[in-house]
C-alpha cells in the first residue's frame, strides 16, 4: 500500500511543477533502472535550477525512498505520468467562473449574470434546463430562448407560479414567456399538493435558480429571471463547466418529474 505521504508528494509535484520539468523528471526516472537512489537524485536535480522546484522534487524523492511497494524508479515515473494525465484531464473538463450582478470594483474582472446566461442559451445545441423562482420582464432572454428552440434545442423551464405556490409569488411567467415558448418548451411547476407542510401548515417555495446547457455547463446563481436580478440587484453565482455535475443536476430534475413532484 502506497503511503498517504507519498501520494501527497506526487500530487504536489504534478500540480506545482511545470509540464516541461515534470516530463524531464519522468524521463530521468524511466532511464534510471540500474542506478541507486543518490545517483537518481543527482541526475534529477542537476537539471532543475529553480530552488522551489528542486525542493518539491527532493521532498518527493525522499518520500519515495521510504516506500517498499513503489521502490523501482520506473514505478514512480508511471505514478507521476498517471497523476499528471488525470490532473490535466480534470482541468480541461472542469472550469469555474465567478458571475456577478451589482457594483463593480474595477479590480476583479467579473462577467454579469445576464451576459453569462445569454451566452449559455446561445451556445446550447441539444438541451437547456432553466430553473427560476421568478420570471418577469426578460425580453432579451426570451428572444434567445426562441432562437434556441428554432435551432432544435430541447428547452425545459422549471418555475414558480401563483397557482402552484398558492400565493408564494404574485405574478406568473405567462406574461413574460410568449406563445412560441409555451408551445414548444416543456414548462414544469411544483404543484401545491406535492409540497410538504409543517405542523402549522406552512410550505416551501420553488426557490432554486440554475441553468444547465447540453449537460456540459452549469450556472448556479442567486438571481431570478427578472430585470432587477439580472441588472440592478447584488447577485452572485458560479458558472461551472463540469459534465458530471451537469448530468447530475439534469438527472435530478428528470427524476423529480418522473416521480410527479414536478409536472
């Protein structure tokens, strides 16, 4: 069993060492089958002028020297190559962006909520899930939804309404979602009778706000689909490119629909 200490040193090396230096380290280890530890250490470190990189690699080699299950240098090289591939793949498949509506600082570059949501709708090619508590006065968003539907994108909208919420919200989406969208999109609600009540008869709201594009990219935000939320309020969210996360969110709403919680 490889020790947690060595696994941590491998991880730190892969994350902190530039790819060219890491490639050189792996190559040296692969060609050191007949060398002893001190010779391997010398061969590796002599090509690394940066002190911080030398310290990181030296800590890796010291941790590796104490291992019995991975004592061969080629085994360490394979471990590093595998960890590096997994790290690169994860970084390519996952990206996180902070999304903001509100006062700007001029210091931190941030994109606005409406800008990111419109971009996601425009980029959608297969399916789009949009969930919001309130939907009101969003003409540009509606236009982009229409265009997505015209491209053949399957659009699902999950919303709160005056009827389904029994007064939790006083205006519905009917005035904002035009006939084209209502005819082609799948619009889901959380019926009042499907909501759990506490001992005082109080019940919850459909308060989630998110968008999922092509089961590839997710926007999770505090912002509703209203002009205030998209342009005037102080709202924060994250756009995350992560296929696994996107799939889980879409699947969750699919199952809620299959169970009759949404309809």
